[in-house]
């Protein structure tokens, strides 16, 4: 299972208490060598948009960054699911 996605439906984020769990997400991006790939032209020039406490807020930031770069076909932004890196045993138990 990938730890990043380009958008899409948010995964479930409930903890059974009515409060959403904190699931950290990183939004980042930059110019790619090939717009259909994921290899950056210059890793020193990657823009970190920020770290967000849930997928919904990360998706809003991703949309804003992607919209701001809409005229550059080689610039892409991604959402990395940091909570999956911080809790690898949970991902393994879920089959990911």
C-alpha cells in the first residue's frame, strides 16, 4: 500500500469516541522530470506545503497548491500519510 496519494476519497478516521483521530499528513510537491512519473527534477527544490492533522485538511492544502501550479504541467503535489510511517505495525496488521 502506498503511503502517498494524489487525492481521492479520504480513508476512515474515526476512533469510536466521536472524535477524529490525529492522522498526520504531509503535503509536498515540485517539478517532475516526467509529468506521468514521480521523480523530481531537483529534490532541493521540493516545496513542503505543510503537515496537517487529518486527511481533509491536507486535501484542502493539496488542492490549493495544485491549483496555484495549474499552468505548469510538470509540477505535482502529493499527500504523504505520515501516520502510516509512525505506526507501521497498524499498516502491517491491516494487510498494507
